[in-house]
């Protein structure tokens, strides 16, 4: 078992407990935007970051989609990406990155992607054996090769996946990153409920049958066309839209899931989508998120998390609270 290094305390007003996992800040660097481990350390003081989510790992290596697979979005800011889950695969991750996890100056959350339940379970079981990974985040916005639809839009598939992954996570917390495309019926609230309580026996460090926390939400499916060539600007044709353009959508999703599924079950939420300034992070907190992730902002300015941290600290102090956790879900309606 790999051990985790001790970490010095940071400003106590930002100290956060996420499903029993202590973080020095609610600010987390999102999967796929900060490398596999500590690649951001040369431009950002990771010791002041709550956590870093690794690049999504699949059971087998993936080259991903051809270029162009990242382009700037001119509509409202942000970017479109269709990386295709490019990663080194589980075996190489365990060989080259796992031995260095314990030396990271912040908490590391493993990200898992897959196209079958067996694929997810294989990676989850391996990460469960790494003491330096106290939590994993399941990316369920992947097409199920057996059903042809994302796990994150089908409550039955979500329950089955959650139960099987939960069985192998005997010591590691389970965070599930939901898709924003579940609208109508089933809604994202229905998917959230399936992830929180999939049935079966409780498991894991918090004795929950399902997710210990929910990440809301992944990128929004989108497309861009070059008017001159009349061709899609992404080689994959469509991709995921991220950045400030989707922030209001993500705030609403967090608010809905918090009120209708998470609050009554004491399930922490992680807000994801368009956090560029401290005000964006504060919106997520007030809507019901205990933590938030930054991703697209790192491409524009990799030092932006430092500014967000300073602004969030000053805001919490102006609100007269001892801990930022007192402001979770505190929007006045």
C-alpha cells in the first residue's frame, strides 16, 4: 500500500470536509485539465489547492480523437473539446504515476472512465489499493458499449454501475460525476437519486450503498462549424462545451439536485462548470455545493485558482462565518 504524506493546514475558514475527506480548501482542479498528478506545480502552489483530480484513467490505453480536438468557443467564452479520453491506461498509470502520489503537496482524487462495467470495476479495484488516493471520481458520461447510451442518463444503468464499483471500493470514497444532459424524464435528479441509493448493501468508508458525493456536472454536448469550409471544426464533429458559457446551467443543476436529492440524504455536491472568478465559486457554494472544480480557467490562466482562493476567503469573512461550509445551500429564495 502506498502511503500519503502529511499536509500543513491552510486558512481555516476554507477548510472543507467532503464526505469525511478533509480538504484545506473547497477548490479542486478538474480531471483532464491539470495532468495526471502535479504537472501544474511550476505555475501554481498546489499546497493551497484542496485537491487535484487525475486525468481520467481507463483500463486500456487510449490515443483519443485526432486533431482538432480542442478549440476556443466564441459564443459566451470557453472551449469545445473532444479529447476522446486519451490516457496511458491503468497499467502505465500504476507503474509511472502511482509511486509518486504520496509526495504530492495536496489531496489526489483518481478519475475513472470506461465503456463497460467491467472496465470501471477493474480501474476502481486498482485505485482502492493505493492509500494515496482517498477518493475516486467516476466519469459516467461515457457511452455504454452494451446499451449504446451514457451510464449517466439511464437510472437503471447508473444503479448497476454504482453497485458494482461500490463493491470493490472497500476503503476509498466514491464520487460520481454526472452528465448535464439528463433532462425531462429521467432528469438529473432521478440520476442523482440512483447514484446515491442504487440498492444493495452499504460499503466503503462511510457505509453508504452508493455515491459518497456527486460532481455536477460534466461538459455540455455541443458543435461548431467553419462557415468557409462548411465542415465541423472538431475532427470528432461534436464535443463538450465548458467554461463561463455553461456556468449558469451548472448552478441551476447543483441547486436542483441539492434541494431534491442531496440535502435530505446529506450527500455533498461538487459544482463544476465555468468557475473563472471567486464570484462563480461562491454561487456554487450558495446553490448547495460543498466544493467546486476549476478546469477551463487553467487553460486561460493557470494561476487563476490563486485569485479565486483569495477572493473566496475575503467573501467568507465578509459573510461573518467561521467556516465556508456554513454557506453551503444558503441562497435566499
